[in-house]
C-alpha cells in the first residue's frame, strides 16, 4: 500500500470558531492506482490533497506514505518527503516565467542536489517522454497552455516520485487540450505511475480507476470506475 490514511481530522481555527475541514477520513491507495477525488466546494478535497502532498499536517489521525508515518514530521522532514516521494501538477502550471522548459523541469533536481550533467539528461528525457523534445529551450510564454502543462508533468516526474498529485490539472485548458493531458495521465498510469487527481469534472474523473467523493469533510462514496 502506497497511501494509508486512518481517522484523518483537520480542524482550522476561523475567528472564534473551529471548522472541521476533514472529519475522520480513511483512504488507501495501492501502488499503480489512478484515483480521482471529487466533491463540491468546501467538501474537504483540497485539504485532503494538501495533507496527502505533505503540504500540511493533520489535527489528528495517521497518514503513512510508502510505509513511513508522515503525519507527525516537522517542516524540514516534510520538505524532504515532498521532494523525494511526490510530484505535483497544478491547475496554474506554476512554471518559472523567464526560464526555459528544460530549466523548469530541472528545478526539483537542483533541490535534490543532482549534478548538472545528470539533471540535464534526466530533464531532457522527461520532456521527450511528454512529447516536447523539440520545445525544451522555449520559455513558458512561447508555449501553449497544453504544452505548459506537459512541462509541469515532466517536472513532476523528473525525481521519479512514488506519487503524482494533480490538482485540477485541466482547469485552465480548453476541453480538447484537457483531453490530451488526460490521455498523457492515462499513459503514465499504464507505465506504472500512481496518480491521485482532484477534479470537479465527471469526464476528467472518468479516466481514473476509482473515485472518492467527499462532502462536509467525510467520504460519502467510493467506487471503481467502469472501463
């Protein structure tokens, strides 16, 4: 099991009130799965994504990632886990604007202390894998939205993470380009990558093998997606 979450609770202090963003969530994700997390605004899906991505810590409950208990780690330890175990793909791409596609993909390897020659080789291989071998020296403003998201996917995978986390990855793309990005995710999953995707769109979630629906901080439905 790659992800084991039990009785996860996250409480935020809002003025004089406590808001339970997550209220006893239990989730397991196997290696190689493709899981979509769905729910209306305020359901807790972004909070759950942040906890799975080690961007936040729970109020109570446990979270194990690759057999390591991460719910009690400090900020420095969480940062190391994020860089080693998790690749992130965001709705807004989050690319460095005055930097080439190749240099953008290299960024996680810089933080990991990988030597320059190896960084360049691995980043080049990843851009070729996502179909951008001929665009690696272009800056983000010279790329289409779909191409920028492919750069973001290459960057997320360059450290060979255990888990690919995608937060509304097609939200800023037109429907045709969004479908192309989802086909890329399908290919990555078939190649063995574990993917957890947050989306509010049914057609995007249909690419996953399982959907988890949240409402008011609780899981209200969990089912396999019919092929």
